């Protein structure tokens, strides 16, 4: 082994760098860099969300989809597992999104705790309690919220009490939780009792990244109940699309049924396929 001093090694490395610098830039590397830049210019950014062609995709009738989903949820409590529908929408990016609230024919969740902000001794308070509100009042409710005792899932404010609520500065507490009443979401109303009745068993949905999702039923629901809820949900979304037609054109591209732990099944639109070996009655018993 030949021993070379560190100084000689350092000089050798410097000579190599100097030789490369004198030889000029690598023509192949520059050419490849120019090609990549040209490819980036050719590729235009997508203006719409990506959609797949469903012609060759597996599509299932509702009864068949429920059968496979139930098989994936075997052993789990029927009241804790939810059917969910995802509507994939043909829509442009950065456009207006759909957001609404509806009451399904067969409510998925009926144990919603509702708070109503109104004078505790008023006629509105009495009617709200009768409609199913779990918490009613003004100052007592404000103090409980400030102390971190938020024991409700929805909050409604009577129109005359909105000023007091804003003065209490509860927006920074309720806002991040999505509980702050607002006229845009229909939670600032003249008649809280009617809103409570509508909210019990109701649900909200919102379009995110070209998909509108909503819990559509419990695992113990019959195929007929799930079908009724899906129809109401789809009709509501179509109405929202019609209202936005002057701004942007939206269209439902795919309807997918899934569950809390189960797979997603693209629905064909049929209730039961002609070749199905299972009947709706078979899906009424867990």
C-alpha cells in the first residue's frame, strides 16, 4: 500500500474540480433539464376534480351492496355502525361548494343534544323544551360555556337573543367547534321550537374536494329504509346543484355506499339485481 500525504490528496481533488470546470457544462444534463422544463409547460393544471370511467367498474344493486357491507361488519353493534353515502360530483376546483341541511325520512341519529339561546321564562323557551331541547336559557348558558361545560351537539339562537350572545363573546369558544349560531346555517331563527323539531333527526352535509358525504342509516336499517334516505339525499343535492347552475355546472358522477368499517360499493341505481340470490327480507334481520 502506497502512503500518500493528505496535502497530495487535497491537491489531487482540486485538480479534478479544475479540470471539470475547464471542460465546460455537461451538455447532456442541460439538454435533459430543458426537456423537463418543456414537459412542465405542456402539462396544464387540472381545473376539475379527477373522475373515473365507470363502464368497466363493478357496480352493485343496493341489496347486494348491503349484503357485502354487513358481512364486513359482522359482530359489531348495529346502532354504532352507520351506512354512509358519498356522492362524487363533476365540478371545477375552487368553485362554489354545496352545503345544506335536511331531515331524512328515517333519522340516523336521534339523540342529538340541542341548546337554545332565548329568555328562560319566555314562550320560546317553553316551546323549545317541549320540542326536545336539552338546554334552554341565556346568562346561565353563557356562564356554563365559558366554564367549558359544553354539553350539547347543536346550538340555536332566538333572533332577539343574538345581541346578548354576541356581547358575551362566545364566538371564540363555539366557533372552532362549529357550534356558533349563524343565519347562514339557519341556526338564528325567530321560532326556535320549529328549528329544534327540524334538527332532531336532521343532518348536515357539505361538498369537500368534489365529494358530498352523509351518514344515511344504521346497520339495522332495512333496504327500503336505506333506499328512502338515499333518494331524499340525492334529490336535495340535485336541488343545490340547480341553484348554482348560473355560476357553475355540477353533475353527480358516482354514488358510493360504505359503512364505518366496511368497503365502498359503487351503486348501479337498482334496488335488487335480477340475478341476486338474496331478498330484502333476508337483510331485515341481523
